[in-house]
C-alpha cells in the first residue's frame, strides 16, 4: 500500500508542461466528432491523438467544454476522448434513471478502446471511480478532481440547505436566468480567482444546460447498490485526488473518505480554488494531470 501524502509537484509539473505541451501537434491532429448510439441513447464525443487513451468526464450541469483548457495539451502522447454524459450537452436527454458507467463502457467499446486513463470532476469523478471499481481491467490511472461521491451521507447543514433550496426553486420555476444565477452562486459552481475566459465558458455551459436533473431529480444518474463509496476499497488503479482549498466542507469530507478507502491513492490541494479547479487553475491542473499520468504515485523518501 502506498502512504497517504500530498505530492510535491511544482518543479516536475513545469517540466511536464515543457515536455508534453504542444498546441501545434494538436492542430495537425485529426479530430473525430460525432454521436454514438449506446444503451438506447446517443452520446456526443470528440477524440484526437494517438497512444494510451485519456477519457475526460465533466461535472454536473456542465458538458465536455469544461475540458477546453486541458484538451489541447496532451495529444502529443495520448489519445484524448471527451464526451457529454447522457442528459448533458449534446448527448440525448435522460428519460429514466441510468448507470452512466454502463454508457461509458459502451462508448469505449464503440471507439475500440480497451483500456483508458480516466479524468473526472465532480459528478464525472464519481463516474470514473465507479467505472474503475466495476471494470478494473479497462482502467489505467484515475484522476478525480473535486470529487462527489454517491453513498456519502455526511453533508454539512449548509450544503444540504443550499441544494434543497436550489432544487425547490428550480423545480417550481424552471431553468431561466434567475435560476441559473442562483446555481452559479452555489458551492457547486462558485468561482474564486478564475480568468475571464473561464467565467464566460462556465456561463455558456450553464445557459446551454436545460435544468432537467434539477427540475426532475428522478432522472439523475444512478450508481447502486453497491454505491461507489462501498466499492472504493476494491479499486486497483492508482488514483490522484485534486482538491480545491476553498471547497465547501462536505467536498473535503468526500475527498477524505476516498483517500482513506482506496489503497493506492494520493491527494494534491490547489490553493485558492473551489469546486471547479480545472477552470480556475487550468495550467496548474493540466501540469498535475500530465505529471501523474507519466510518473504515478511514488514512495515518500
């Protein structure tokens, strides 16, 4: 078992950036875009590059554009895949409860991907962890940013209140400008020190989302039983947790549970960042990601 510790990446992350980063390579690569029919639905996806596959999985109420800042940096050595989870973005809208890990497996099968690294944030982090537990033979390394965890129940009163308030208002009034602004101020999407480009991108994704899962929570992704929280000890892949220092306490609790239950797991904390660290600190986030994919977890000296 690897010791639990915070990785000291700073210098090596810069070297990883210099080694891996290549916008010119991305521009010369052929991007595959389309809809794939899986499990009685259709998933929108994009794919570029060659090599080991990395699958990017977005957070709740967002879409594949959440990964724009990371998308152009790793195609020199990896095959990049990002997609819209069922019910989000350009994928078909959800009609019933479903397990998104079944959709992800079917997507990889359709794209001819036998194994992949998984990078997920928020809801996407939970999808990545659940997939890694169910399909260990299909999983390389896993990076979970600002993870959410189904089966977890130790919510703070503040987050429970904020979530119930948002669902109550949106389910009654719909998903319009005022309701979107309410959601953008919530602990799930609040930005702290983000650049203008990230703020604009988040606003665009929020405006393009239809609000279905907040209006009708019955169609939300369903993961169990067993829940992801119960499956964590069975995950064999190396896992990196990326946390934001300014996240609401509930998310810190979730990350701690993940850290404690997964055998080969470590954590990196991004300072002055909230629940959307890949948008708020895109360069640092990308450097951490690429360094972990190359080196994995190392024993403490």
